[in-house]
C-alpha cells in the first residue's frame, strides 16, 4: 500500500523543545532505518481522507484539555468514569480545587451535577517494575480527578501519584509549578499505557476472543447457527495470540526489554484485571451509562460505539429469531448451554461477581452476550488497537516506561529534569516499531459484517446482512460528515475502518 510520509516538526512548545526535539529526530531516523517499519499514516480503509494526528499530539500534548480529550477518545477510553463522591484515599479537598471550578459552584455541587470524573489506576499498585537497559524503571498507581467545564472541556484538576495518602504522596494541581504538573500528567499517561496494552487491549479483545473461539470449536458443531455466526469474527484470534505469546510477551520481546510492566508483572496484572472485570463494562450501553459518558457531547468513542453496538444487536437479534422461536428453544439447546458454561468456567474462571451469564434463559440474554463478543473482537479492537500509534508515537505523551521514581515532594523537578524520566531512545524505538506494525490494517482487510462464507449468501440471512451493512454504511457517512468539522477527527469506529475480527 502506498501512502505519504508525515512531516514531523522538530519544534515543540517548551519544556522539552530543545533536547528532546533532537532526540526525537534520532528516534525517527532509527525507525526509518529499519524497514519494513515506517512512520507513516495511510488512507484509512474505505475512507476518503488521510488521517494523521501525530503533529496535533506533538503540538498539544501538554495542554490540560487535550489530556482530558485522550481520556475520552484516545486509545484507552475505557478507564474514565463519572463519580459523585471522592474516593476515601484521594487527599483532595474542596478548597484545593476551587480555583479550577466555576466561581459560583463547589466540588460537591459539581459532583452532584455529574461534572466530575476519575481515573483510578489502583490495579497497578505495588506491581514490580521492569528493568530496561539494565536500569530500574518505576510504576505509579495514580488517581486523577477531572472536571467537565461549562465550556465543554474535560480537564484534570488534581493528581495523586500513589494510592496510599500521606505526606510523601502530595496532590498535584494545575496551579503548581509547570514542571510538577506536567510530570504528574506524564505519570498518569505512563500508567494508562500499561493498562491499555495489557487490560483494555490484550485482555478485553484478544483473550476474550480466544476464550470464545476455543469454546466454539469445542462445544458447537460447524452446522450450529452460532458457530456459523461467530467464527468469521473470532477464527483468527488463536493464531494471533499464539504469535503474541512467542514474540511480544516472550523473553526478549518488547514487554521484557522495553516496557515498565515486564514479564514478572504481566501475569499479576492480568489476574487483577480479570478479578476486576464486570460484564456490564463489556456491554456498551451499560458501560457508557454507568461511567457517565452517554451525555458527553465530546465523547466520540461513546457516540460511535453505541451506534455500532445497536446495529450489531439488531443483526444478532434477527439471526437468533431465524433459529429460536422462543426462550424455551434457547434453554433446551444443550450445545449452546455447554458453550456459555465453558466460557463462564474457563474464561471468567467461574467468578460470579463478574456478572457474566452462566447459562442462557432467554433469547435476549443470548443476543446481548453474542453482540458483546462480536463488538469486542471487531469494533472495540479497532478503537483500542488502530489508535495506539497515533497517540503513543510522541513519547512524552505516553511513555512506556519511566526511568526515575514518582516525585514525593513538590518543586523537586525542573524543565530539564523531565527529560531524565523518559525512556531511552533504543527502548522507545523498540516500542514504536511494534506499535507501527500493530497499527497497520491487514492486507486482506474485511470490513465489519462482510462475509465470504456460503451460508451468508442465501435465504433470509441475506436480508439480515444487507440490512446491517446498509445501517453501517449510513453510520460511516455520518461519522465522516462529523469528522470533517473536527480539528482532530475520530475515525476509529467508522464501520469501514473496523475489521471483522482480530487479525493483528
């Protein structure tokens, strides 16, 4: 595929405008000397415009509004949630954040109005950090409080870098010295990088797809209607995950050599992430409502995800009606019940608190779960995978590792010191070369709900497929129209950019 090279300017607003700019030139040069990896952005599949936010990220990464934007529309939109009470371990008072709220309001009032949000990376607390280039790296477990303003911007207003409050764990504020505040945000972005890669991306899309694919192959014969519906969306997952285990997640792979969550931390983080999974968070309508994202006009992920989910849900419901006349038919399908039972037992480890179904009592329960599987292995993967190079390529915006421990006091760092927290160039090259490969669409890209299997081309099924494709095509047009009006487009959930399954 031929594309065009993005010109990356070397100037950046201070700090990090000089030294890091020169190192960035070295980084880009190293990548370009290692074909076939190239730092480029191409015409997105099925779209009519080139898209590259790289320069935008470089120009705006220090801004509080862009920090908040990434929480909603970056490569990890699954962590932020609305809160109505402060966590007991977050040492924030109303007086602390009053300067960053409307003059006629208070923190309590803003929480009541649903304008306060939280990022909480408790899942990283006390994890062992990796050694990169024979040097110790460090992990934080920050809490970040954000406020949605009357001007329609989401901005961070307080950051605590560790979970346990105390005199050596200060709360950083936008009014602090610029290096302190910037470094606190970089720690949050570093934590988000770990959670995005291993929980949002690997656990929620790749491993979920693997569990469902294995159960499908073991419990559903090829003539079973659910086997026929699901396999185009999950069949490639086993091969992809095997490749990931023997390369990215193996000794001398990118996590071992270049990322703060190394091989010792990965199984611990995945175990914690599994324990903290909730079925409601995997189903888009429930998830965006519970997290308070459904009413945010600047959350394009939530808007697009809801419409893709609705289209898939109607498609799956129509498919189910072709084969199951009533709830009793669902209950009496032994193969189907064995399938969901294996997923609950082997995939969700029999953990009832997750809320995943152990059996299907109604066609509605079955429809919701199947929709969740298809969405996770197609749309969600597109949103969290194909966006990651765009937001991670500018290293200070999303460092994969931090070379110095989190600050325990305010005023202890200068602009020049910030550079010393960032990973070395060779490890950054390693990370970006992998992200560049992972962000390229497959050569044989198959858009969402396009099928080559014979059974999708006859009878009533054809009408279902035509209907969902028509709906998705309309959605793609609406997204393109909206994006044409945005300074920074959000194309990742446009149906013509969503692959039918996990193929990378």
